[in-house]
């Protein structure tokens, strides 16, 4: 039986046209992160499964991880997320590194998931994290970066929201108001995480399986119905919880001073599926009804370094997937037309006796930083312009004999202007091409 030409389920081949989009997205990620003073890092594709077991959570370990035992009997996994690797790396250098540490990365990650819109098995994830910054300031920096990153594509607050909650608020509601034990709290976290994905009756049933007391059930439903920071504040005041949750309340004031309030919305159902978050948690949510989903998610984690026996060093960051970003940009028509390569010049010859002159001219022009494609071998005259246009060139150079002398005919494919040069007039040829850009 012939082998399939398709990639492994849930994974993608990146043909040149896909690679153009990927590079475009990655360039924006790098530019924005570096504009905020973040430095790039990377880690290995494989990690010991123990690293994820320590803090990532049941769903990732039990259902999504690609794991195997290597030839040396080590139980390893293909990285399903970057944060544990980042924590391991930070743990090994943080003592001698000036704080705050600001690092970014764009790793490919693998999760065994059911492929569907916005969900694949291999995705690339823009990770941005800050360690050791004073409380609230790192959150503001990360929110500023996200809004500027999406604004660089033309996205506005009409198109996306940053849905915010705080695990301290959820813990206060669970422990002080509902008196839940650890097991009930853990289960209720998982229920809230699924709250938007199930209908109300199903949700109520899931809650009742954990909270049997009607009064407590109603308090919890009241919490779930909060839609803004004002209501949250009243709810916390009424229930004597405000002092346990003052960091989120202070953060909201600062958000307003930075004019970030047009993006940020309080959402009690945001708790995040990963276990290591301990503070503010958030998701970037697409407001378009056709693509109502999270583009990115993140939060603050206070104790991740403790798994390496290090002193606590708080971190906060987010991961933004390439697939969800592309869906968002396409839904809002913010992705430019990248169907063609953007090249400066195609050099062709119609007679094979000029094959070498073609390469010589191409090499001379490449020394001037031009992106030059040398068409290898002769080509029929009537095929030249179609080929050049299909490949996204701005200009074509045709090497041919005119009046028994070798000449270079340049044609600007945008305005159809034609000029003739001698092959050694590279400066003039260069200028012609620059002017055609
Ligand atoms: P996460 O919520 O698991 O967080 O993933 C973050 C983002 O990665 C999602 O919002 C989505 O854009 C993308 N993503 C995740 N899984 C898939 C998938 N199967 N297919 C396509 N895209 C996907 C984390 O991974 C945290 N480690 C992020 C973080 C960094 N928190 C702090 N720093």
C-alpha cells in the first residue's frame, strides 16, 4: 500500500505560502517582545514527565501528553507547554540574574487533542513571561504588550477583550465563603473552567454534584453571575472578602490609569486549566460571534520554582497560539495578502548560451542585498512575465543579444516600464530595481 502524503493527524506541513504567514506572525511576535525589552530563550523538545506532573494538572498529564520511555529507561514527554521548561531554566540562573527577568520564546508544542477549529496537535505558542517584578506592575506590562501586539495587526478593543480573574478571589470564595475542602475545590475549579462550554442546566448539575447545600449553591451562582469589577467589589465587600482580594482591586484602578480598561473585563469563569496559577489569570477572547474563543491565556504563578527547591520567585506570563491568532486575524480580515513571495528580481535568458551570464549578473546584484532569483536554464519569451508575476517578483531582467552585444532588458512589472542596460552596469540596474519597490 502506498504511504499517505498527509502529515500526522492534527499536525501541519508548512508549504512556502504557509511559511510566509508563519514568518509574518513570528516577526510581529519578536518585534513586539523586543520592543518591551524581552530576550529570546528556548529549551529542549523533550522533558522528563515528572516536570509536568509537578504542577501542570490532570488534563495535560492524563489526556494530552505525548510520552514514552526512552532507550535509557527515562520517562519523557514532548513538551505540551513551555512554562515548566521556563521555570526550570529560570530556577537554574535566577540567583545571578538581575530582576525582573523578561524572556520570550516561540516553541512548537504537542498535545494529544481532538483536532477542530482552533485546536491542533502541534502548534507554535508565543510565550512571554516576567519573573521577580513588583506586584501588579508585571500584569500591567503584560497587558500593555498584548494590546500593542494585537494593535500592530490593526486589532482594536472592538475585536477582543482581556477577560480577567484572580485565583485568590476564587480561593477566598471556595475556602471562606463555601468552606469547601481541597478535593471539592479542585473539582469545582475544573467545573468553572468548563462553565462556558456547557448549557446552564448541565452546569447546575455539575455544581450540585459538588455543592449539595442550596444556600451555598446560590452564593456560588451569584459569584458566577458577576460581570464587572464594580459588582465584584460589592460582592466581596458584602461577604467580607475584600481584604483577601485587594491585589485585583488595586490592579483594576491602575488598569484605568493606563487606559487599558477598554480591553479588560472581569469574568468569574476564567480560572485556567493549569494548576500552577496562584494570582491573576486571564484569557484574550475574540469578540467576533463567528470565532468566539480564546486566542491566548496566561496568569501569575507564585510557587513554580518551589518544585526545584528554590525560594519563591513570582512569575506572570501568557501563551498565544499561532492557529488561534491566525483564525482571529482572518475573522477580522487583518491578515494581509501573503499569497505571493515578495522578491525583487527574476533574471532570465532566452538562449542557453547565456546561462552563465545569468548567474554572474544575479550574484553581482545579490551583493547589493537584493533578493534575486536566477531562472536556471533558458525560458521561452512568452512564458517570462507569467512566471515572474506568479512568483511575486517586482522586476524581470532578460539577458539577450541586441545589435550583437549582450544586453539586459529590465521590465518593471507594476508599471510595465522597460529600460536596457549593459550587464556590467550593476549600479544602474540596482537603482532601477530599488525605484521599482
Ligand atoms: P494554555 O491556555 O494551555 O496555556 O495555552 C495558551 C494558548 O495556546 C491557548 O489560548 C491557545 O491559543 C494555544 N493553544 C493551546 N493548546 C492548543 C492546541 N491544541 N491547538 C492550538 N492552539 C493551542 C499555556 O500553555 C500556559 N503555559 C501559558 C502561559 C505562559 N502561562 C504563563 N506563561
